């Protein structure tokens, strides 16, 4: 309370004591608030940011963005992202405070720290973190990306720099960044530079070292970057055909240091239509979307994306898919909570079916745990007896991008509540399965065998239902 009362009343004589108190995590953010009200305090905010807890550092960075001091601006350009991966809103604030596009364009040569900072900021601006990316929130983002692509060749090869290059290349081709208001020819030139940088012989040694790292996230990032580099992009088709539009499907996987989800991006004539029409949620993952895209003679409506705050609150994106002779038509776009302005699209039926089939066969984007989850899920849906024998219904087998060494299998007992009388008890269980380093098919067989011989309720954890239901079914309630 004493620190709160000092805000707006503190004098330069109070600075040393306030910044020292800011080293305590519980007082750091309040100390930053006080320091920001004292004139000529940029050097002290830098002192605190270099020593304090992550939250205090974040608050100190935000304060330096607001005060506009040249000392703070110089530090932000080189150190604002040291040891951290900013959120999109933080990246916008920092990029505006340091005039990122101007800083990159005006210098003939730029030091390594500035290029790395720019790469981390642009990666945060262009990639999702569980929410749709809005790179246009930074008004000079096109200039900044183009200038970064020019200067990145000057930087020391580091995994963070490669991650930024890989992310920007993906987003400029298949994500919201492809929709930015670029000048004519600028995105193609920028992509050419990025492609050349990624193809540089500097990266294999960097990736090899990262794969040997003691830090598991570094190893995951090395695998992610290696897979992303090896995967070809779909051709950017132009709407030059007289009759048919062209569909391409790209599965995009975010950098494991970010909390984004795997996205199934639908490119029509080279344009990402979900990002174009819907800014409130991300495209679904391939296992939830690809099968629904298949066209039949009977029209059916498909939900392509749901708002992060759920459809009931904020809407979703729907399209109706119908087969009309040798043509597949996407029409009647709608969002229950808004307006969709996309036109109908018409695809050649055989090419359309081949595109969806190819996307279903493409698993080059998967990390090992994700492949294990897919194989185990398929095994248990084709052969449900190992679970049904224990009065269990399979929920979902999944693997999270930010937890790449484990698989999660959820199931219900006695069965899924949607198929059960409302008065009857039910519980949801989760079994967390670590990768064991063996062949994936062999591990799937081992897991299925374990399910067959040992009741999974004895080693899985209760994660859903209620205390009353747990008591009635004879299980301890964990909460």
C-alpha cells in the first residue's frame, strides 16, 4: 500500500529504494508503476528489467514503451525480447515505441541484437497464440517484414532467428499476413529473400546443436523447424481458370514456444479464406475438418472455425458444400454472429477430391507424439473392445504442440454423457502417455495390450464429472 501511495508523489531521491523493492516479485509491478511517474527514470527501469522477475520485466518494458525516452528506446531495440517470446499485444506496443520499420529501413547495417529483436517481434505479430493473429495491428508491419528480410542475412545464425524466418514464410503464404496491404510485387520479393535465407548452409549445424540440447523445448523447436523446412508449400494458384477456382490445403504448426494450435488453412486461389472472412477464431485441426470437406450430391453445411469465446457468444464460420455434376460448390457462407462477404466458389470435382485426399495422407507436419496420438486414436476407433470391456467410451487421443513428449487420452465411464440418462452418473478420465522411444506402431500395440489387460480407470486421472458422481461410482474426486 505504501508503494501504491507513492505513485505520482515519489521524487528522484526515492528511486534507489523503489527499484530495490521492485526486485521482490510481489512488489515489482507496483514499483514499476511508481518509477514511471518519476522524471528521467529510463536507466532505472532498465536496471530493474535486467534483474527482476519475468512479470516485473514485462511491466518495465511496457513502461519504457510509454515514456518514450531515447535511452529506453535504444535498450528496447536490442533487449526487449531477451529470454522471452512476447505476446502479440506486447509486440505491437514495442514495435510502435521503437518505430521498428524505420529502425530497420534507415540503417545500412544493423547489429545482431536488433535483428533478433525484430525477428521475435514480427514472429509474435504474425503467428497465433491461441487467438487469430492480427499483424495489421502494427500499421507498419509490411515495411518491417520487408526490411527484416533484407537485414536477416547479416545476423548470427541462431535458432530464434530461424524460427522467425520459418514463421514469417508460413504466414506470408498461408496465414493472415498474406492478406496484408502489400505493395505490388513486395510480398513475392520478400518471400524470395526469406526462402533463400532458410536454404542457407548455416542452419544444419544450428539445428544439429539444438537437437542435442539438454533443454527439451529447444529440441522440440529444432524438430519443428526441420519439418517445416522440408515440407513444400502448395502452389499459389491464381484465379486464371475460366470456370473453376483452385483449392489448396496447408496444415500450419506454430513454433512450440507459442501456445497456438495446429490449423487447417484453406487457400482458394492462393488466398486464406478462413482468415479472410473470420477474425474471431482459428481454423480447425485436420482431424476435425478434412473429412467434413468431402462433397456429396446432398448439400451439407460445415463449420470451418469457431470463435475463441465459443459460437454461442461470438459466432462461427459456416459454408455449405455441394456436388453439382463435375463441380463442387462452396456457397451460403454465414456467421450466426456477423456478416460474411465471401462469394461462392466452384471447384473441379476430381481435383477437389484429390486435394482433400492428399491433405489426409500428409503427415509430414506431425511431431512423434502427434503421430502416436493419431495411430492410437485410429486403433481404438477401429477396435474399441479394449475400452468397452471396461465400460469406457473413447473421448479423444491428442498431443499438444507445447507438450511434445506426451500424449493425452480422454475417455468416459460408464459412457459419454450425451448417450446417458441425465440422472445417471458419469466421469471423464485422462491418461497421460509419455513417448517411450520405441517404434510408434510397437508402442500403439503395447498400449492397446495394456488397455486390454488392465482397467484404465486404475491408472488414469478423473478430470470431469462431479464429486457426487465420483462418490456414486466409487472413485475419489480430485478437486
